[in-house]
C-alpha cells in the first residue's frame, strides 16, 4: 500500500491528490480492474492479439 507524508497544515485535497497520483504510478488501479473478473487464457491471448493488430494498423497509418 503506498504511503504519503502529510505535512502539518497541508489541505486534505492536496494529500488526497498525492495519494491518487502515487497509486496511479504504481499501477494498482489497473491491476484491480484487470483482476476484477476471471479471464480465460484464450480470451487474454485474443485480446492481446487484437490490441497488437490495432497498434500495428495505427503505426502504419501514421507512416503514410
């Protein structure tokens, strides 16, 4: 669990923003979303393949 140092007289909004930034940088939210539902290995491979195909198409369209 990420920790942040909260200074004396520091507003709660600023401390919360620091915490959210740290959580996002460590990838905790992405990991939670990924593990929310079980995904079969074949589904994961299919998604990864579709993602790589889209990335390749985007790269090729930018070259033209």
